[in-house]
C-alpha cells in the first residue's frame, strides 16, 4: 500500500483494522464494539464501511475479515504483530550484554566506544518497538 493509500488508516479505524487482523476467524460488529470498548455500533459500522471501501476488510456471513494485509514494519507471527525493529533491538541488547561481559575482563578503550555505540542503538530500537506497540495497542 502506498503512503497515500495508508493515510486513511489511523485512530479508531486503525485499531479496528489491527483488531480484525489479529483474530483467527471472522469478527461480528458487536464483538468489535465490545472488545475495543467503542461507544456505539454505528461508530464501528462507520469505520468498517471506510475499511470496506478501501478494500482492507471484507464482510462474510460470520463477520468481518481482513482482505488486504497492511503491516508497515511489522511481522505477523501466529496471532501476534511484532515490529521488525524488535529483532534489531534484541540483537543489539544481546550484543551489548556480551560486550559488557568482555569489558569486565578485558577493559580496552575501543570496547568502551563499542559499548556506547551499541547502547545508543539498542535504546533507539527499543523506543521504536515501544512506539509501534502503542500504535496497535487495543
């Protein structure tokens, strides 16, 4: 999906889309309203209509399912959405822990520099992971 097409997916509509995406079966309108604690069925219906128009979801007899997957920077594993940056963050955090272990035994200036660089990278990626989880938090 291009950035221009993706602009319509924000706020409540984005929450509804990601909620339906995480489900393993079609989701009825009332269940979406109840699980997302939305004020009325008409609010859910409005956003579902927009998602239908954009071709992101489709209606079945049992409820709504995602018809087009839009996961910018996410990987879907089973029923979970994981930001791609989570893999980078875990790599850098592991590398930092290993480097700190070696620094304790063999303190060298270049290793201290490496520790600083890895620390900064790990913090930046971890912040990105937290921000992306907040975006899809239900």
